């Protein structure tokens, strides 16, 4: 019952201005809290949004990293198969393009009907041209790959050999329009029977 | 003598509802009803008008901010606010570095329990809640002097049992016994209080 003991103190009439001061202070706090709460809410929302964006970005980057890792592992596996395969033949063809010397290296895996081709030192193409690699077969020249080369750097590609019972006898490379040609018409870079 | 304003249980509920609905006018009405008591209690504890007015500001600001915490099932509004006022005033008292000296000076000047028998002015009886004040006042005055002293020291000065024992130079057990008996008597006397009209 001590809750009521405060009533034992004698009441005191407050100064008239005390009411104005007290109410002003109590209500002022309320007005002050509203913008503060709004600002806090804004900060929380911004923080939440940033956290969500960061989380999404991290997930996307992780997925991309995993994809690239898988592709790299597959490529490493492919390269190892070419390099270390017992049925792989290695052919290196010196080439001269745009007044510079380079080389085309072919790892020919006849067992799996695949080639791994690496081009070094090829001069960059004109904007409307591309290198085109050809299989020389007993049924004629068959396109193997179109390689637009805009930068001066090595290029590596894996190629599937023709599947129409044509026997591959060699390889050739010519300079063709950028979209490629059905048969070699441009300047021949090399023509080599394996 | 003007007739004291009265606050019924229903009026109190309405006031609390309006406060919870953030009715600023209700806060003004609450001030009119309770400010004399809150200020009186703070003055009684602090013996400093300016500090007591600060406490009044703190109390009404806290009531306005936290009125949703008031649970009518646990007690009426007035004791809840008085408890806030007492706690705020005692906090201010404890912050004072020289509060012991001040309390002793005050005790020498007025003596503990002076408030219980203090005369009242004619205007005070017009303050809302006056009949309740008289009832609590009478309940305290009815206590034997040694019990009233320990109750006043505990409630209005916030002293612990040990501090009261030191202040009165009495054994701790004696102080606890007096407090227990005093609370039992006050509970029996004031148990019927439900609101300002009861």
C-alpha cells in the first residue's frame, strides 16, 4: 500500500508557467522522436537494402566463380587429354602474316576425333577480315573454324573433326571475309598435309 | 472553501485511453489533476523547488512517452505516476554529492515526520485528490512515532534498511520489524483505495 504514500506529501500549486514548460518539453520530445524514428527507419531500410544487394551480388559472383572453375577444370582436362594422349600427333606449322613470323600448333587426337589448335604470332586482321582454318579432306576443304583476330595475342581452340566420313588429310588457313567463306578464296596462310 | 475536483475510476480510464491515443489535451488535464501532488512529493523528497520542478517535467515527459506501459490491472494511474515521481526525485537526490549533509541539516531544522502534522492552507483543499491525501495522511499519523519515522525515511528519502538503522542508531532487525509492522497497518488502513474517490 506504499503506492499511495506519495499522497501524504502536501500538494504544491505549480507556477502557471510550469505547465507550459512541462507540456512543451513532453510534447517537444514527441516531435523530436518522430523525425528520429523516421531517420532510423531510413537507415535500417538503407542498411537492409545494402545487405540484400551485397548478399545477392556475392551469391551471383559465387555462382559465376563456380561456373568458371568448372569450365577451367574441363578445359584443363581437355588440354591434358590432347597433350598426354597416346594417339595425339603434334604438328607445328611456321607461318608469316603481315610481315611477322608466327606458328600454328596442332594437337591432333585421332582417337577422339578432336584437334587442339594454338595460334601464336599471327598479325591482327583487318576489321572486315578473319583467319579461317580448314580441314583438308578426301572430299575437299571443309571449314574448321573462323578466327577473327583483333588483338595481338595467342589463340587456343578445340575443334571437332568432320563427322561425314570424310578422311582428314591435313589443315590449311586462309584470310577470308569476317563472316567466313564456304571454300578458301582469300590469301593462303598455310596449307599442310599431315 | 471550494469543492475538490474528483477523478472517478471511469474518468481515469477515459483519461488513460486519451493519453494512449496521443491526445495532447489529455496531458494538460492530467497535469492539472496531478501536478500539485507530483510537485509536492518531489519537494518533500528534494526540499528544493527548482529541482522538484525539473522532476515534474521528467515525470510528465515519461508518462507521455510510456503511458502504454501502464497496466490498469496492476493498479490505478495515480500510484503509478506517484511511483515514477518518487523514483525520479530519489534519483535526483542520490545525484547530489552533498545529500547527506543537506538531509541532516533539514532534519535538524524540521525533524522527520514534520509533514504529517503540518498545517494545511485553505487553498490546498481545493486541489484534486485532497480527500485521498487526508486519508493517507491520517493513516501515517496514526502510526506510532518510531514506525512513522522509518516509513518516512524509507519512502521519502529512499534510504535502505541499513541506512535507516545507521541514521536512527537502531539495530537493523528493529528497523525491519518496524517497517514490516507499519506496512501491515498501512495496507489494512488503505487497502480499500481504488481511485481518488474511494
